């Protein structure tokens, strides 16, 4: 991700609709799948925008490749922050009870190697939660600006997960309720062919932002109970055997 985009994350953490509903989703799924408090690694922690969703579930550690993002993350009460590569973390084997890879996997060419590294540092029966963007046909200028390598389908990511040997606890599409509006918006943007220099996160305030938050939290409630058949993104919770 461009360094300049971290500023938006830092200024609008809980106000920005998609960060707000993602944090709500993280809390709900950790409550369901993490059996006890323990060590949690926020892998690709950025400026610390996940911290509010994980700090009540154990001792939180963060790692990111961006030095400037880590400087901003210091305002949160992480146990410790590390600068480093997600593919070669500085941790010993079997250290963490949970590892979060939120919007991280799609940035790395070696996505299977990342899953292997996460498995190495997880304790037996530890869990990894991840999100990735869905469907190649939804590729847009935003993906390029965010430095994405790919977008996934559920069968594609499931194949990679099974290759590494995880047990799948949860694998669902997300942003199900806004799927059709997103397709319409992306189509409109492509037809206009308007140049973009910064990521478009949608409304950042006002009634539209509030409505998207409410829709997302309703969807999160159902996510704890069912898997959606399609959506703009994918959420997974996987377990080290």
C-alpha cells in the first residue's frame, strides 16, 4: 500500500465504515473461534487499525514492513511491535494462539509461503483469521493503488489452505449485501475511465457511511452463523492441526 494511504487509516479508524464493520466482524469471530485468551499477532498491522478489535482477547503483538506505519501504531498498547517481512517473521515456532492476516495475503506473490509461515508460528490448534478481496472481474484501479497481486475465489483460496494442511473453520464471502451495488459502481468507474491517484474507500461520513455501517453489522451477525455464496471479499478462519 502507498504510504500516503496510511494517513487515512490513522485519521478515520472507527469512523470509516469498512474499518468499523471489519473490526466488528473480527470481534465476533474471535469470540466464536478463539477458545481462550492468549498471544495474538496482528500480521501486517499497519497503523494499528485492528487493535481495538483484538486487545480484549489477549496480549497483542504487531508486525509490519512499514516503519512509518509502525510509528503511528505505537499509540496503541501492543505488547511489542516489530518491523519485518511477513514471510520471514522473527518468531520461534509455536508461539501464537491466533494470527490475523487482514487484507494482507493479496499483497504477496508467495501467498502459500505466507500460510506456511503463519502455521509455523501458530501453536497447535491455534487459529489464523484472514480477509482477501474476491473475484478477478472486480479488479479495479483501487487494486493497483493498493498494490494487490490478485483477487480470489473461494475454491482458489481453499485449495491453497488445504495444500498447507490447515483445518477450515470458516470460509465465506463477505460484503454480500453490497455485492450488486459494488458491481454497478465498478462498471460505472470503468466506463468513465477517470484517472485515480488515491484509493476510493467510499463515503467517509454522513448518512451513507452510517447506512453502510448498519448493513455491515447486520451481515456480521449472519456471518457467525452461515457462509454467504458470493460477495466482494472473503473471510476465513483456519486452524493449525
